[in-house]
């Protein structure tokens, strides 16, 4: 009996330590990702400042060239020098913009990964409560087109949490008239979402909403 008891304790302790190890790894990865994001933001800001500094410097050089004594007497020489300054600045800025594009691509990748993990956690939380998150696009001729979410007669559990229009996230979604092409983010019970989704994509319920 003592041997079996000790064996069980040892087994449970091993499982607990394994779980703790996994948690530590997960937290380390999360912290590391946030540190990487902060570093990339700093790099992007530094590159952007370099671009601004180059533009300011070449502007000052051109002004100095145009206002120095004898500038009017040598217009061709001045033009050639200004062209050279502009060419050098353009080349440096092009290189820096290439670096900036790479940094921004890495940032988007890391931020998308972080967002993906957050959405998975949200989806898990919703599933344990028989709920879900839905993304619908307003179709031309849909019953919801031209109406606000408050006018649609949605189920009590169905909530419009965001309307995405172009690059904007519209606030106070309940009072905004929906347009074809709008992306609507819904949250609610799965059964209610399945029943309400056609309002945003099909015209069949137009009469019921009138």
C-alpha cells in the first residue's frame, strides 16, 4: 500500500511539474514575442527618424547652395550639385524604406500571431458557453442593407460588436445603417447566430423586417 501510494504521488507530481513546465514555456514565448514587438517598433521608429533627418539635411543643403554667393552666376553648376544631392538622398531613403518594409512585415507577422492566439482563447471561452463569434459580409440586396442592427430584430443573445467599413472600425454599431460590403462581427449563442446570419447575407427576410 505505501509503495502504491508513493508511486501515485510521484506520478501526479510528474504530471504537475510537466504542466508547470509547459506554462513557463508558454509565458516565456509570450514575453519574448512582446519584447520582439517592442524592439521592432523601436527599429521602425529609428529608421523613420533617419528618413526624416535625410530629407531635412538635403533640404538645408539645397537652400544653402541656392543662397550662397555666386549661385546666380553658375546656374548649371548649381543644378548639377543639387541633382547630385537629390540622387544621393533618394538612394539612401530608398534603402531605408526597404529596411522599414522588412521591419513592418515582421511586426505584422508577430502581431498576427499574438492576435491569433487571443482569438483562439476567446473562441474556446465562447464554445464552453455554447456561444460563438461570427464574421458576416453584408450582401447587395440583403435584408440588413440600409438598416441599423437595432432595427433587425436580432435574437436577444446576438450582439453586433463591430462594423468594419473600409479601413475604419465604426463605433456605436447599433445606430449605424449597414451598407453592402460592410463586415459585421457578431457574438452570441450558436443557434441564434445561425438563425440571424441570413439577415445579413440573404434578402428572404426583408418582408419580416419591414
